[in-house]
C-alpha cells in the first residue's frame, strides 16, 4: 500500500521530494508518464510505476529523454495529462523537441520535471537547467519544500492546460531526495478519453506567428504568477538587506538568519515562479532595500534576470548593490548549503557568529584526518566491470601501442579511477564513447598509431549508441566497441530496459537483442564472458589487431548485485595459505593492491590474502590473476 | 618498464629476467663450479652427433628426435617425474606444457621458431612437493632459470626441484602475430604443417603445408619479425644447460649434442647404453663451423650493445678482457 | 514531550548498503506519527559503491527545517559504522553532541587492499569521546547476524536509540512505523531486532 495511491485527503505523511512530485501529478489526474532513469530524478517515474496498475495509468521507462518527452507530449496532444522527469543532462537530450514544442504548444496538461545535481554528487557534469525556460519561453516553477513540490506539480498541470504550454519544474538533489511532510490532497475524479484532432495539425509553422503567440502566452503566465502564493516576502518593512532566493535556499536563509539573530535585519523574497519573473511582485519588494543578495543553486539565473529587470525599470528604483555569485559573496560553482549561506550573510551584515568553539573545530578536523581513512569508490565484489577492465589493461599492455579507451556513463564510468585500473580515458555524455571512437577511428590516415576502443553499457547502448554505430559502419571508422551487458541499468537503481525483458510496470517485454542489432549494422560481433579473463583478454587483443571496420565484443555477465539475490556464488573461492607468499609475492600483492576487490582482503596479521566470505560473491576472477596460482576456485 | 604501478624496491620479475643484470661469472660459478672460460661454445665435456633410435621419435621431430628421446628416457627411468616442454597449437602458437607421461612428449615435437612463454608452465605446474622436474628451453629461458636459482630473492622458485635442463641451440626467435600473419599470406592461406630453416649457404625457411606443398621463403623476408632482444643475445648453444641439442650443419637427420654437466653426461651415456640414442663422433670440420657460428652470434650481440651504448653498462656484465677475447676469436674463426 | 532543543538535529551515518535510508525513514515516520515536523536530507547515489552515506534528520515542533544541518549543530549522531561516526564530527560536531555507535567496522577498500590502516577501535572511541558529551556503544551488526542478516543492524540501532530517552520512540510507535513502511511478513523479525537493540546498548565509561 503506497502513500502515492492513498485516498485520504488531509493526511500528513513523510514524502520524498520526488514522491511528492509524483503524488502531485497523480492528484492532477496524470495518465501517461515516461522517463529515462537519472539521478536525482529516478524516483519520480520509479514510484509512479509501482502504483501504475492500481491507478490505471500508463508508466514507461523510455530509452532516452527525448523519446520520453515525446511520449508524454503525445498524451498531451491527445488531450490527456502527461508527465516526464529527467536529470539535468536529460533536458539537453530532449532540448531539440522542447524548442519546437514551445512553438506548437500543448493541449492536455504537460509537465516536464528536471532535477539538477549541484556539485555533481552523482553526475559527470554540473549544470543549471533553468536557462532552458528562458530560452524556450516556458513557465518555470521551483519548489522550496516537499509540500510545495506536490502543490506546484499539481498546479502546473492546470497552468499548462490554461496556457497551452508545457510547464517546467526544476528541482535539485536537496529537494528531490529530501523527505518532508506533505498533506495528501484529493484523488482525481474523471479522466478524459484521448482524441487527436486531425483537423488541427500541431506544427510550429508559420514560426513568425507561433513565436509571437508564445510571447503572448508567457505574458499571460506572468499575470498568473503575480497572484501566486508560491512567491512571498518574510521580514521587516525596511530591512538592511534583501535576500532573494528560491528552491532549498529558502530554508537555508531562514535558518541562517535565525541562528545569527538577524531576522529583523534582513528580509527574504522567496520566488517559487522563477520564469517569467512576476514583475509587480518583485517591484514592490525590491523597493524595500538597496542591498540585494541572491541565493540560488548553481548559476546566477535569478541574479542576472533580476538585474536585467532592474535595468529595464531603473527609473523607478534607487541605485541597488547586487550581491551574489558575480560579486563573489557566494561561490560560483558547487552546491549551496546552510553554512555557505550563513557565511555570505554574515559577511554582508557584518555579524559575528560562531556556531561552535574554534578549538573544537580544529580538534575534530585533526581527528578525522588522522583516524578516518577515506572511502574510495569501487566496484562491488563480483562486478563484471572489474574483470573487464583487468582484461583491457592486460590486452593493451600486450599490444603495446598505447591504446585509447573512450568511456561512457554508468557504473563502469568508475573505470577512470583506480577501481578500474585507470583504463577509461574520456567521459562525457551518453553515447559519447562511441561518438568519439568514430572520430579517433578516422585518424590513422594522419598517422595515429594508437588502437581505438570504446566501452558502453547495455542501457547506454539503447539510449544513444546506435546512431553512432550506423555512422561508424557508413563512414568506415575503425575501432573496437566493448558492450558491457550486465542486464541492468545498475547505477541508477536497476530499472528495466529493452534488454531485460520487463517493462516499468512489471509486464513481460520482448528483448531487443544487442547482437542482432550490431550484426545487422554490419559489425563483426563476438560474445564473451568477462569472468573468463584469459579468453576475454585474448579476444580483445586479437580484435585490436584487426585494422578494418567496427568490431563489437559483447561482454555479458550479470551485475553482481542482481545475481546474488538469486544465487549466492558461482564458485567457492579460497586462498591457499601455504601457496600464498604474502608480502613476498613478486608483484607486491597484485591481488589486493591492484585488483582491489572487497571480497579479497589483506590480512596484516598473517601477511597473506584471504577471501572475506561475507563479501565474496564467488565470481572466481581473482583465481586467474594470482601469479602464484594461490587462489583456488571450485565450481559449486 | 613498470608492471601495475609496482612499488617494490627489488622485484622477482627484474631478478629473474634474462635481459636484466646478468652476472655471467657468478652464475657460471654457481652452476658449474668454474669460471666462464670457454667463450666459444661454453663449458663442455663432450660434443657428439646423435639421433633417436626409434623411428617414431624421428618422424615428427624437428631434426633427429634427440630431445624427445632423452626426455622420454629420463621420465621412464625416474630421473625426473615431470617435464616442461613447448607445445604448439595447430596454428603454431607455442605454450609451455607440463608433461608426465612419455606419450605426451610426442605432442611437443617440432619447432615454430617463435618465442614461447614456456616457463609459465613451470611456474604454474601444478607440482607435488617431491617431484623432480626436467625442462627443455632456449638459451634465454635457461638463463632465466639459472638466475632464479642463484637469486638472493629466491622464494619457492621451484628451481630446487628442477633437476635436468636441456637447452636448445638458438640463433633468434620470431614474434608470433606479425610473423604468422605474413606467413599465412605468403602460403596463400594454406594450413602450415611444418617449418624448417635450412643451414647456410641456402638459408631458407622451408614451409610444408597440408597439401604437401613445400614453400621456400628466403630468410630475409622474415627477418623483420625477429625479436629485438635476440640481437643482444650472446648464447647460441645454451651454455648454461646440463646438455644442449641443435642441428648439425650440412648433415640431415642428426643432431649436435653437447654435454656440460655431470648429469648431462650421465643421461646421454645411459641413454646410449639402453639403445635409445645412437651417436657418432663429431667431425672436426663441423666443430669449426659450430665455433664460428656461436662466436659470430656473440660478436653481433656485442656490436649491437656497443651501438646502444650498453657495452660497458648494459644488461650483461662482461669484463673488457672478455669482450676483447670474444671479438678476436670471432675474427679468427671467421677468417 | 518537550526536549532540549528545537530543532533537534540527528545524523544517521554509515556506509552505502547498511540501511541508512530505511533507518532515517523509520525514525522520521515514528516522529511524524506523533505530530512532529520532520525534514530528512540524504546524500546517496554513487555512494552505494562503497562510499559514506549521511542522513540529516531535523526534528521540530514548530517549523519545517532545511534538509541539511548547519555547521556544528548536530545534537545526536547514530553511527552505523565507527569511522563514519567520527567523520561527521568534522563539520557537524560540537562539545554537547551525543553519540550512539555500532562498533563493527566496515573496512574501506584501501584498508582491505592493505594500502591504508583502520584505527584501533578503543583509540577511535576515545577520540570520539573527547569530541562529544556522551557515547553509547553496541555491536549491532553482531546482533543482526544472529537474527540472520547483518542488514538488521540498522533496526537494532533504532532499538538502542529508543532506550536513551532522548526522543519519544516507544515500541508501539516503532511497530506502527514498520507496518506503514514494510511488508507485513517482515514485522516479527524487525520487532525482535528492535528489542535486542534496547537490551544491548551500553554507555562508554569515561
């Protein structure tokens, strides 16, 4: 029984921000939801998929974010309410459609949720998605609390329908993954039947007219925003400092002022509707003070837009001092937090504030640096990627021509770190690995002697790799593509994909076979088990010698976390304590120092390697790397 | 060259490698109890011409089946319990193989002239604690084994169990991948059954393919595939083994056998006595050729080292005096 | 029940995979049921693959606070892992902080690999003691193992917490929360884990 589907209006419950967004969509009567997994957005469609059947709605995991928006948009075009959710990078993927969608407009309420990841806690890049709203001229809402996340989402569908425009909601990690109290609203009553009016084609042409119409819609939106309760002011009538904020900044600023005892010195303008700007509302409050501090996540979006606004209306305002990222009062990169905000306000208001004795701070810092060893990220015990990178390392060393491994996104992106023996040399967007391989694979004509390889996960393959593979065949690029098929979208939480045989709603699904696709595209295809290190190394080495065309090596082995749920181990692995020569091993503890599987531990007391049976998942790979043949594996 | 970011000050890889820090004098003392003096073909007790008596051993053999016969005999007599020989796949890719029964020896006959990671099989075994092991190897492999037995880093090297080392003559070895690719192309994709390099003045690589066609490939065509390391090798006749076996110039079907240690001499004597090996005295003329060929390889190696600026401080420690003697004797033998 | 501070700030910390998130959810749920305003901030994602995990829990009777605790303002640390318990004190500790610690270490990969060392537990606990007001310990993982799965250690810790009388965390509230959040067949074992935690917790002598 999920809180998402509970029909108890007025009940207050702890929601995750993402769940609150999902609940808001449900209360608004959403019928079609589509997304591609991406941290910190995955739980939105993830939680909806759990209750989809019960609520009679359709939820799917799409292969990429562009398709996902299109799926939701289709529902909207047919008069139903559609929702899509993605991380910051997803909006980039979907942007081409977005720049046409704004001109064509939508019909049924359409809400696009984008969850940014400031400080890239689980992303490859840091990005502020909000400028898309300004570029596309679409309404933008930024919830500051879990309750707001639900309410804004619910309202966004009505707003979208009224304006005939998709509505953007921007969340960040600290909201999406936070839990707070939200009150359940009413469940929807009726839901329309879909129908597409073929007498009214949905096209952006003639652009001069639709673009103008878009501007008119945005002006109308602005009027709605002026009345919105999501924008508010809290503080004295004549504050020394005005703090303009949105998102989680709202809560940080309030707490900072309270802790410093400065609540009567600063006033807070909280904006929930951040594009277009509610001009009259802003005007009223900007007149209250001449020093204005902007607190927001990632880019100076509000900061710059409000400065622009003030320039436009300068005649009505006194001279302002703007403080924020441009002035250096707040860092221009990375996540904000209560301490950064406190520090900024402290600096501006010249408040003396010490949260704790300085001596304590120093002592604690010293203790941690001495007694708290850091936790380096690594592959799980039994992860096929560790075995794959081991084979790549050996094959490239044997080949000796300084091969280039171009990487992509997923758990295997850890290949840039010691966990993956530093094999992965580039990492950008989904499918960039094979994209770059296309380019590198053409450079031999200019004298590039280094063999080109790329690594790509199964989910990544369906998302973005296929067009690049077609390109490689057509333009005759020469490289080796390793597809790491662990039958999972592992990094984001094991969502199903076209290779797993299940849909988001748990139904059986046809498997879209990777081998078949690659063969049809004219690639030379081989399939190996990465746990068979000798075999895999030889296969990689051999394929590297082939200088013609695209070679695809599918390394198929289930993700360890998935496998251990079903069966404990493939092998019983142990270290022969007599055979293991411990510290005297010629390669200086190659097994533990380099291979670094958490199931293979170094016992400093005996000076030998040991298998930690609690962690080892019995993949047997370490048995093949010991130069002394001291690690033994027995089939179970 | 650093393997896997190793931070060891002294590693076994470095200590055992035949191309790092070779102190020939020390090794020779440890193995034979004497200084390194016979700079032409190494220390020896006898040089003979020999061949395996049993025709089956000569059938698939490279030359005369001598190595096969000796190892066979040693196993049967219990001088050794197991052996490490080199086995080739159908595609002539060589690997070391652990042999325990005389029948398995046949699978290891023939040469592909390609460098083989034979000692990997010695390292991996698996071996029982009390087994005595015999190894057949090329001069560099024999050198590695001797380095293992004299190294101060000695740990479980198995050398305490290696009782018999048979060395093969070797002028150079080829790198497998490019060589095979070239050769396959050269014989129009036919399956290669046997490779044989003929002695001077011909110097051809004779390739016998499955369709019974014999191809003659001039050696110059395959010189590009000779391993660089062979250019600085000073050992043609496997001077550190118990006994060494190679071809006889100008005489088909017989091998040169050089006995060096007491064990080597004893094994050959017993094998002859048992009728396993037939032997003949070694012609004086052939001895001259043997010396000449061996010294020529040394001279080439020294010149190569000199060109690399590694004559004095290269991988092998040689006194000026020794270098001088080798060069002058090579001159003399050549003229 | 009025407690010392409002907001009362708790950090549950451990290593990815220890059940940190569920523990914070249950704790939050128990207090929400009694009318408290709760905000929980989580840091996870890539941390699943062996990294540190932190949940910040803000407990208040008057307002909804931010999901991150300001510097030096933590009142209680529930450490599912000893080193992690120390680690959070760098940013969030203060002389009055209370510590409840599971004494079973989880070794970082560099320690497992023999490239770094893990501090001796008694020294670590002494260090933590110097940086806090009171320390309570128990081997929650051991108890979890006895119950059949080390993952129960997080529930054991909640049981231990309930005994310290810092917050209204009675058995009945816990049962309600478990029933709300987990499938019914898991109730029995979780209740037992909770009880065992109550019995096992001990105060660390100064």
